[in-house]
């Protein structure tokens, strides 16, 4: 792995709200109220693919994906499905999407990517969800 310092991609930072720091990942909430949607960004400079991570970090990433999935599902009134993906076609920095889906949501049953225009969270709602998620991520049941 290269020796450069980790810095969150500007697009990921601009498109999301901070949630918390886990042992491996920076966790962010997307600024799109249509889909409760977390980004997990491993703090590993120069990683663009999951296979770029060391084995121990890949295992940690899987645990953190599961933790984020539980936190989302348990924080929402309705969650019919959790979608998980790592595309990186627009932003090459390694990041994993953990998205809570509801039957009939704005993109159902298709993928959320490229589906309409992001809708901002109502005043304070995104930040409130981020705080709820942070509490669940830091103190899993």
C-alpha cells in the first residue's frame, strides 16, 4: 500500500453528512432524503478496490458493513431491504454504499444510482438521523 495520507474525496464530503468514525471507516450519511444511505470510507490512502485492502482490513470492512446495515434497519420505521455496493465509477476512492430501501421508494425496484434528483433532508432531519446512527454504530446492541 502506498504511503500517502488518507483524505476524504471532496465529492463524497460534499454529498454527505458526517456520522462517526469506526475502527476502519469514516461513516457518512448521503444528503438525499429519498433514501437513508450510508457511505463507509476505509481510511486507507490510495485504495480504490476492496481487494486493495489487507486481509485484516477486508474482514474489518465486512464487520463494519454489517454494523451499518443493522444500524440503518434498526433506526428506521420501515426498511424492506438493505442494498450494499461498491462502484467507484464516479469517485475512485474506495467507499461502500449501505442503502435502506422501502418497497415503492423513488427508485424501487431498481438501483438508486441515476434515479431522479437528490432531495435535501428537511431542516435538522439529516443531522438527527446521523446522530441516531452514530449512537447505534458506537454502541451496537
